C-alpha cells in the first residue's frame, strides 16, 4: 500500500505576497492567503490521492487561522521555502511516505482532477513530475520516492528542478494546464483571478468579491 503525502508550504501570513501590498492592506492580504490555501486543500481532498496532508509554515497562526485539524500542521524551523520543503520531506520520509507532492499555496484554480493527472503520468519509479507556473516557477512537484532531488525553489525553479532530475537519469515528466500554471503574486493576477472565476466558485474569488477594492473594480471594468 502506497503512502502518498501532500505538502503545502505557507510563508508567514504577514510576510507573504509582498507585491500585493500596493493593492491590499495587511488584513485583506491575510484573508486572501488563507482563501488560496483553502482552495488548494479542497483540491487535495477532492483528488482522494493522499494518505496524509501537511501544511508547513514558520507562522504558528496559520494552523488556527486556517482551522487545520490536528496532525496536519508542521511548524517550520528554518527560513525560506526550501527549508520548509526539506523539513517536511524529511518528516514524510520518516513516516514511510512513498511519494511527496509539493503544492504551492497560491494556485487557487487547481482541481482534484489535475492532481490525479499528475499521478497518472508514467509508470516508472523513481520519477519526478513537475507542473510549471507561467512565470517559470514550480507550482507542483511530485517526487517518488520523496527525496530523490533537492528542492530549489526561487527564480526559474522549474528549469532548475528539471535539470536536476535529468542529471540523475530519473524519469521526469511535465504536466501543465491553465489551472495548474496560474498562481497569484501581483495585482494583475488578482484581476485575472476575477476574470477566470467571475461566479465565485473558489474561496479565493469569493474573497476578492467581498473585498471589492475600488481600484480593482475600476481596472477590471
């Protein structure tokens, strides 16, 4: 029986998404981050793939603010996204995980079917499955087994992860679609999100509708 873990790293609620600060106040930004996290958690649950889901963050408030159940939060000890991924991967390995899927917490359009597609690609193990963002990052990375390549999140991380997997001779696959490739980092992304989900199917879109900042409304008309 396989034990597939989903890991969702989240920066501190006040430190995350600094580029959104020119459009959103700190309270609004915190609500948005939690709404995006909820959308990702919903997609993970809908996929029915994972035996365990971990949210890893240096911010202890994430557990309470996101209403995470016991056993689903891991307090990050080091600094930065890569430190959180390394720590949670080590935890998953100790728990005998067969694979680890790292999902960034700012991809609110992802659906359960997208995650199932990632796991259905290829039948060779060890393997790495990557889903790039439109900006050159890595929105989702499946590693089976968990520690076969090191996390290298940062600028152009998709190409870095791809080269690392290729250098080891592992089976490596890339899967993308408009939901997987979209992440929210800038005010322009907020406008795109409003257009992509005008009826508020996601928690993120409903959060933005409730905020309705005048400058956003003006620019989306």
